[in-house]
C-alpha cells in the first residue's frame, strides 16, 4: 500500500511551489526589462536606431526562459 501525504503537508508544499513560481515570474519580468533597457542604452551609446534593442530583448527572453526551466527542474526534484 502506498502512503499518502497528510493534507497539511500537501497544502504547505502547494503554497511553497506557488511562491517559487511567482518568484520565477517576477524574475522573468525583471530580466526582460533589464535586457530592453540595456538594448536602448546600447542604441543610444552607439548612435544606432533599433539595432541592439531587439537583439537584447530576444536574448533577455531566452535567458528568462532558461532560468524558468531551471527553476521548474529544481521544483520537480
């Protein structure tokens, strides 16, 4: 027979998982925001128009997705 977790431990585990995922969403937003701002700064610094901003934005999205995947792997283990 398999042992079931008590309801209190299950609720605590669910809240812990929800808090981690909320933190991941905030982290994702911050990384993308910083990438966009960095792209704007690079465009202004080098005098280019909309060259670095899309590149940095895509890079920021890729980094944030990677970080979320790593966090999900940690949660599942």
